[in-house]
């Protein structure tokens, strides 16, 4: 949304939704705000335009809680209102810790392609900084490498047995992709 109300990226209006949808919505909002270089005031204005129903009420309540005297919007206040808002959806440091633990131990479902699994892990990792508390920070590249390496125990064992040494996640994904293709060929 620009000053002349033209839209260059569509972001869905957020209503009464589960926590993950609110987190996804925030990533979409950030993708809209970043290229526009929104300052805090623009972010506050545009969030209100893109919320409806229960979500809008939760945002207004969070803003009133954080900024009871209608202080000037700043980036720090925007982050604080976001934290209060997402907390109203049940998010907590425990949520962030559980998500971090899940990412570290996630196993690829047999009916999910490796690429889709990797995409999902990265999507969930992107949500971590949007959650409150000290656990609300992304896993680093080494942690994500380890998570992918361990996602299919048989593949992990084959990788270790091959004496392949790489710390490059793309190389690991290529290796696992070949194993996935071999498995698909063996299936009737």
C-alpha cells in the first residue's frame, strides 16, 4: 500500500485465525512493508487496514496495552505491540522453545518430498523471531544443516557411511535428493 493507496503486493486481511496463520500473515506483511521502507507510523496504519474482526480487536488491545497514552510510534513500540498481539493468540517463550525443539528433531514424513519438507522447516524457522521470549530466534545454518541431516535416519546413516563431508546444506540436499530418487524407483 502506498500513499496513493495503490497496492503492489497483496496481503490477506487477517481475521479470527489460529496462531500459525497469524505468523504467516506477519511474514507477508513484512514482505510488503520492507520494500516500501515503511516507518513505524506506516506499519501501525497499514496493520489496522489489514486486520478485521477479532484480530483487529486484539491488535487495538495490544496497542492500548503497550501505548496507553498513544505515544509516538517507533520500531521498538511496533515490536512490543506485535509481541502483545501474538501473545493474545497463545504464543509464549514455551511456544518458541517447542518450535525450536521440533525443528531440531523433525522427521520427514514418508509421503512428503524432501524439497517440500525443507521448505516447511525453513518456513517454521522464519516464524521463530516473531515469537516472544529468549527462544524466539531462528536456528542458525549449522542447526538447520543438522536438522536436515537427521530428518530421515536411513539417509543419515547412508550419509555417514559414505564418508561424505560437507557443511553445505545444498550439497546435503543434493545427496539426499539422490537417495529419495532411488527410493522412488524401488517403489512399485
